[in-house]
C-alpha cells in the first residue's frame, strides 16, 4: 500500500463515500475508485461496501 492509497483509504473510511473522499483529496472519483479496486485486489478482500446507508 502506497502513502497515496493509504490517504485515499482513510478519506473513504472518514466520509463513507467515494465522491466526498475524492473532493477532500482534490482528485477525481474514478481515481479513488481505481485505487480502492487495486487495494482490494492486492489484499484479496472487500475493503469497501458501496451499499447506501440505511
């Protein structure tokens, strides 16, 4: 995990939303999604659930 990926992961955990994480980090939402996908593939685990909040 790179520092960039760690920052993305923590922003997603903080906001529980990819778009808000991308806004905080000033990067595009597709970049955030791609990095999360790469992390999940690397670790072989689902690190983020895209389910809407209830």
